[in-house]
C-alpha cells in the first residue's frame, strides 16, 4: 500500500527571519550593525517586528530569484530529512560543521561569550546577523498545539532553515581541526536538549552559563523598563513573556501568573529553566563546560577560545559586572532553597553545579 502526503508552503510557510536572511543574500547586502552582542544595552529590540512587517514583500523577491529558489528548496529538503530521519543528509552537516552552543537563561552572560567566540574566530560580531548568532532561532519551547501551530513541527522547520543558513553563511569559512566552527547563543536549547544534541551532532559543544536568580531577576527588570510599581509580574518584552509561557505550561493560568510577585514568578521560571537543562537531554553530551556568572570565569573562558583558534595575543573585551548583592535582601532567603534544589537535580544526572560561585550573586 502506498500513501502520498502533500504539504505545501501554505501549511509550512518559510519563516520571516529566514526570508529576511535570504533577501540579504540575494541582494548581496551586508549584515551590519547587529546589536545582539551589546552587553550593556537595556533597550528592548524592535528588529523582529520590522522583519515580520517586511516578510511578504521580501518573500516575493526571494522566490522570484533563482538563487533564492535554490535556498528555499534546500531548506525544505532538510525539513524532509528531519521529518523522516534521513541520517545521511544530517550526518553530512555534522561532519562539516562543529557547533559551539552557549546555553543559559537570559541575562546570564551568554551574549558576551558568544561575541568573544566570534571575535576569536576573526569575525566582527556587529556584522554577524542576529538569526545566525543569537538565541531567537531555531524555535524551541514548551509544547504547544493550537490552531495553525504544532511546536514540534516548528522546531523541525526552523532547525531546517537554520541549517540552510549555516551552509550559506559558514560554508566557505576556514575549518579548525577539520571542521568549520559555528558559535550559537542557544537559550532555547534547554527545552529540547536531546533534539539539539542529536541533530547538531554527538561532538556538539555546550557552554552553560548560570547566574544567581536574584541578580538575574534584577537584570531582567532593568532590561524591561524597571521594577513594576505594583510589584507584580509584568510583560514588556520577550523574557517576561517567557516567564508567563513557562509557568502556564506547568498548570498556572495567565491571570495567576500576572498576580504573582515579580520575583516569585521569576524564581519559579528560573528553577524550571535549569531543571530542563538537566532533564531534556543536554546532559547526554559530556562536552559541557559550566561557566558561572563571575567576571574571572567568563573572561577565562573567552581567553581559552582565542588560544584555541590560534591567537597568541588575545584581547577579549572586559566583562562588565555590577554588584547586586545588597539589593532586594528579602529575595535571597527565597532563592537559596531553590538554588539548592537545582544543585541537587544537576548532581543527580552527573552535571556540575557551581554552587559557591552562584551564591556570590553577581
């Protein structure tokens, strides 16, 4: 018996960020002024909104261009390979590219490390597009099934597009020890650890950044416009929206989350995020380096990449830290048992947890 299943780009349209990337490629337009590596910026980005608004116009130009058609077709070829378990297609990519993923909750130092890995390879990070370097793509998160959305399929589809972009952007780069290095800030990697581990290859390298939840929460609300006057959770940007999304996934309603004290909601999100790191398959990979949010640790890790890739006179940028230990003293007593629970869970799967460094609360 033979069954033929047909899906068109009506059901699985190319994502706006993939279309935007291809529009730059076919126009031979440089990627420039990328802001993802700015450690001190407290501005909420509007780039995604602009990409979505321009997607329809860009899509017409891309599909009318022979080169654009080739790349779109390649992305769907990779999607079919992922859907059907075509290992040969994926293994070819794994043999060519070595992925270095910087994984951690937002505001945990990951952007700094990602930028320094790129600099150690000779890239100007301001010319590396957000979709290639930063953490919005490929898509992964708590499972969603609703009208027009199956998040597992979204993860496969955006992974196929990401791999296609990797081929385009890195394909002619200089290899190191036989493979082309692809650095990626992969905040969403915690939600689907086994997926990223197996698709990107058994040799994939993970750097996991971790920061005290009190300091990370302060940094989050500073990024989002300040501590809410009500003291309750608020949604003003992606990170605060992810808090709501993740807590809903565990059974809360949106209204319940929005009535929680700001730190209580964040702390629950922080614990859940770090439990995912231990439980979704990342721990199957032993090429893991834990990097606590301490200036010396982050800069030492950056230095190691410069030496590794042949720079004998490395000049990593200084990592900026600001003392947050004396702010919101009432939060520390809430955070301590949560930190210790995560410490215990990581130990249970054989992962190092830098308890002493985390308790420093930088």
